[in-house]
């Protein structure tokens, strides 16, 4: 898409206002929703229509909305924002001629071509992207159509799942698949036409579907794309509750609905020109994606864990030292040595190291008597990796993970440590790998695994501990996890 110029914005502001009143306007395959004075949503129609349910990213659909005026098929406005939408992107297709000399910022390559591929023409690069279900767009080395394989190892084509923005360059050529680049969106302030709140073609520091909220007063606006977009059932990664009505088409994905996924569901935040407006926009973001869970009080106390093959006697002696020296301690936990690890026993939950702790139920009761919470380390191995079932959200994976996690919580484990800083881990949906770097359309295994473990603890508390009045183990759920990918490289 070609970035709009300020002169166009100025001329567009002179247009006579058209029909107004509703906060929603549907254009050709796009739905524009003015959710508030500082939040706009522009959504391409998905395979099953427009999406009104909550998603993995969006937790609230409760918005009063503000009046949205449609001037024509490409220009709309609210009291605070003028919106330009070009749904007929001029980005190159497989049949277009060479010459779109642009590269992308913050690229995310597809799983099919993580290192790119060698092609003999621009058309071949685009065709590879079109045949890859994950590919939304592609970049190829300029001149690939006349000078094939000019780069090391012959790689001159990079199919992409997502990207942040576009950058002018003579060294690359850019194009979209039929699934990508659905529209160009430009939003400008009604009071200051030179203040461009958002331009979907402008470079960004990270892919547009990865949260990178700007620091105060460093940007006029921010755009966040809900992608991959999918519905999460209230029970999450726990098995479908008995007597729960579920669409037959969703039983094999545990109620998760991936069928309406589409790239480009964009939320634009006007950050304003003051610290107060920036803070208000951040509050609006929290309203959209949901607040951070409140930690239980004990989480603010002292924690202790050590990667050490403790025996039960040694562990109790250590705890006695804390108490004898009147040192505050709230969480005392075991690392990975709670279970046997030889011969892949750590791929399962039923191989506790009874040589070190003969009776874990007794150990949990001891910890509770000493007013201590505890957790186990877990390096989860996917059932698909040992040919014992399907991918994430499959009945086999859901049953195995839930039974293992909930069984130990029923014995007295307070919560879990999802430790993906390891050679293997569970991947996100649609990815069949045991390696800990699994990624699907920008959703990495750190975010997916955190979802699985937190939602599992939360659902167990909600359905077992809280109804029983268990205020020691229940209450505010928590999981120990990590913000990003492994840091060993």
C-alpha cells in the first residue's frame, strides 16, 4: 500500500459529511467500529463472517461506541479521527510486474520456510507463498526474476506470516498472498491533520500482532492486530465439562474455534498529545485485552527453590533453618528433581522420584503445616511428539495435560512452574514439534504455554478448590512462567 500524504488528508477534511449516527459501518468486506473516542476497530470479514466473540487476545466486547460518519467508500470519520481505508491494495500479486521495491520491518517467517528458499523468479516466490497456508506476504531479493540466486545458499525468497510495516529499498521486492495485505488503513486527527495516528504501511519496531506499547509521548497512536485470531472456551485447556453443549465442529479442538481466523483485525488507539491521554489510552487497552490477574498475597513474600536433588530429610532440615533463624519464607519449591528423568520419564507425570520423597502427600501436608506454598517445575513434552495423540487442543493432548497437572494439585501442589527454557516443550496450535521454539503465526510457545498452565490452575481453583471453601490453596490463581523465548542463545 502507498502511504497517504498530508495533502490528501487536508483535502479529505474538506469533504461534506455523509450519513452518521451508528458506530459501525460495513464496507466491501470490512467492518469499521468506532468503539470509543480513542479506539477504532477495522476488521476484515473472516471465513465465517465478522467476529463478535471474545478471542485469545480480546477479552471485552462491551463498548458503547461513538458516532461514525461515512463520507464515501474510502473515507470515514468520528469526532476525533479521520479514517482512510483502501481495500484494493496495490501491493504486487503473482501476476504483477516487478518494481514494488520495499522490504518489511519486524518480519515473522512461516514455519514452512524458516530460512527462506531459492527461486528463479518473483512469480515463483509468490507461488510458494500462496501454497503455504501460513503465508500472508513475501519478500524477494530485487532482481530475482533476472538474476536468480544472488544470495548465500541461493536463498532469495522469504515467505512471511506477519510483519510490522514496510520500508522503501532498492534491494528487495514485496508482495502479498491472497490471504495477506487485506487493506491499507490510515487514521489522522480531526483537529490536527498533520498528526497521523496510524498508518498500516509504516514501519513498526515489532510485528503488528505482537504487543509493543509505545512509551509516553513518543508516538501519536498505536495499532494492534488480533492475529492469529481464535475463540477460547471458558474452560480453556481443561476437558470439555460434562453436559456442556459444544458445536460438533469444535469437539476435536476442545471448544477452541480457529475457523474464523483472518489477518488484519486491527485496533487503533489514539494516544493523544499529553501524558493524561496516553494513560487513558493504556486503560482502554486493558479494557480491551483484559487486566493482569491479581497475584495472591503470598506471592509477594520470599520464595526458595534450587536445582538440587533434595531428599525429604534434607529439605525439612533446610526449612527448619529458615524457621530457627526467624527468616520469612512463603514458598518452598522443588525444581525438576521431583520426578525421575531417565529414559524420558520426565515426559510423563506418573514417575515421581520416590527414592528422594517416599510420600509426596505427606510432604505437601508438612509444607501446609509450616504455612508454605509450593510448586513443581514442568518441562512439558507434547503427546504428538511421542505419537500418542494429536496436536495442541486435541482430545489426547488436553486429557493428558489436564490429568497430569490436576492430579498433583489434588494431592497438595499449590501451582505449577511452566519451564520452557529447555530443549523440548509444547508448541502452539497447528505446530508439530517438540523443540521449544515452536511458533504459529507469531504466537510462540511461551505465550501459549503460559495460557495452558495459568488457565489450568485457574479452572482447577474455580471448579474444585473455591467451591470447597479452600482458602489456602484456592483464591487467586497463579503460575510461574516466562515472558519470552529461551535466552540461552
